[in-house]
């Protein structure tokens, strides 16, 4: 139809209520919610998915996003604000850009950035940076993922201290499954002194490291997809959509801080024998 063209949307979401991004039957996922919204808006030509529908990344259950990018053919009237009108509050479209008909949100992304907020008040920032430094560069990360292919990646990143948290950023053209969360497990072990840098050398070696010697992934909830690069695109934030997203996530932040204070009050009272 002539009134349709391909458009890419920046999508932010709190991933904790969802079973990941990818469509699944009988459970709530981010992709299911987006397609349900398009169906409710009568923006689909069929009852399935729009042509070209793809996302920058398939975030796991519990993982959140600031810059997830979803592209598909849609009516010209479909703005981020219009999409938000049928999306649950945990998911907000906040910017968009018109893209060529052949654009693919997965394949055309040149880099992705994930940020992990590691609660580590007593760990060493220097050791954490040393660990990420060893992981950096081009390696076969086959011991950091259950995937059998796509394990060779060129990784860069950074570690910063923010109060009681180590903010660990990972950047690459793409990531195999669970890589970031397993890398965080190793970085935390080195930062706390539970493991040395030689542990990373072994994991980067050719021999499989499995079973008790393998790496368990860190919890998914502190992980956020914070950036996805498309050199030829210039996403324009929509005022109403930006305001809606900011208000919702600021409210969530306040609620979670209040909940944390309640939990701390209980924990402190138990320590004091009340």
C-alpha cells in the first residue's frame, strides 16, 4: 500500500515483567506487546507481523533497554506517541526515523552497547578494569556462551564506580547469548579477589570449560541495552513520547528507591533485634 513505508523506532522498556524480547506463545514478551499494540491500532496488513519486522537485539528475560530498535513497514501516521497509546506502561517508544525499504534492524546495526549495574561496594575498581582489559580485543568467547556459532567478537568497554555500584559497559558489533552476564560474573570474581586474571586466560583458551569450572550468568535484572549504532540514521525524539517515557521511568525509579528503603528498614530492624 502506498501509505506505508519502513520506519525504525527506539524503544525503552523495563524488562523485569517480561520473558525477554522475542515472541513466545502464552507468556508476556516485549515483542508480543509491540505486535499487540500494532494490531489494536489497526496498523497491520495481516494478523501476524508487518513486513520487515526485526529488532536490534533479543534481550533475555528480565533485561531492560534504553535503545532497543525495532523497524517494520507501517502507516505514515504511526508515530512513537501513537504506538505508546496501546503499549503497556513498561514499554515506551520515544524516537523514530524513516529508513530505506531494505533496512533491517538486526543486520544493519554496526555496534551495540550493554551496561551492567553491579552492586559491589567492597570490590576493587582497579581489578575490575584489569579484568575487562584482558577480555577486551578480538577473542573467541566460546566459554562465555551456550552458542556454538558467532562466538568470535571484538570487545571494548569500560568500568566506572558510581556509589556502591560498578557500572560495567560492553561494546561490540554483536553479542552471543548470555555473554555479558557471564563476563560480569568473571569480572566480579576478579574484582573481589575470588579469582585472578589467569582465570580469564583459561576461559579465553581453546579448551572448553564446563561444569563446576564453567561460568554461571549474573542476574539479568541489572542489565540494560543502552545503545545501538546505525551510522546512516538520525533518530528524532518526539516531544510527547519523550515526556511520557521520562515520567514513567522517573516514577519507577522513585518507587524502587522507596521499596529499597522499606527493605533496608526491615533488615536493619532484624540486625538490631527488634
